[in-house]
C-alpha cells in the first residue's frame, strides 16, 4: 500500500505499508513525520536559512499558486537552509512542516529560486537533465510498535555533479 506521494519527477524516499491497517496508521500520523528534501535551485535565497510560509491555491489540478489567504487556500510551511552554492545554483536542504501539493516548488519560485528543470514553475536551467528535487530523509514511527525509524537517501549523482566543479 502506498502511504504518500512524490511529484512524478522527484526522486528519493517513498513509504509503502505491508497492510492496509499499517497504511492507515502511517497516513493518520503523516503530519508528524520528519520529512527533509534537497533542492537544487537557480540563484540563492537572500538569507542562508529561514522559513517559507504561504497560502496555496490547489484548486487547479495541474498547477498550484501562492495567493493571499482565503477560504479555499491551505497554509504551507517549509524551513530551509542553504548547504552549498556555485555562482549560478544553490543546494538547499528543506524540512516540511506541512505537506501540500507542489509546496516546495511554489515556495522556492516565490523567493526567486526556482528548482532546476522545473519549467512549470519558472526554471530556465536544467544542468542535471532532471528536476532538482530529492526526498532525502524520513523519520517515522513504526505503525505497530511506535518505535522511530529513520531512512536516508543520498543526493543523486546528476544533482551532486552540479556542485563538483
């Protein structure tokens, strides 16, 4: 059973459950799961670390917009830290407080740092020939024992190569 989703072009960690009961238990606690991502973006945020907070309009099934708060919006909160930079790109570690559709992609574009390879949200560069978003870390409670489990996935080579020159 699939517990959560990633955007089609995003790489990294996914959680699957062996039973429907386990899936339901994990999904019920999903807001409390520690979720970290890496994003390779164009440019550099103004601050080396911070909080991104916005209201997302998810009514269109194909694209999400950041808009002023309204009855139909949902708040999205992401914490970020710049890990590495080149003259053109930055590697950003992100921790999600909420998990809205396209949250990271919209918020990074909103601060002028679209994810590489993300034409839908304004990227004009694609040095890795793929979307520069990777689910790198999950800490979740085991659905039966409650024991915390941690999983990590390294940055894929095509994304890491952007910072090796």
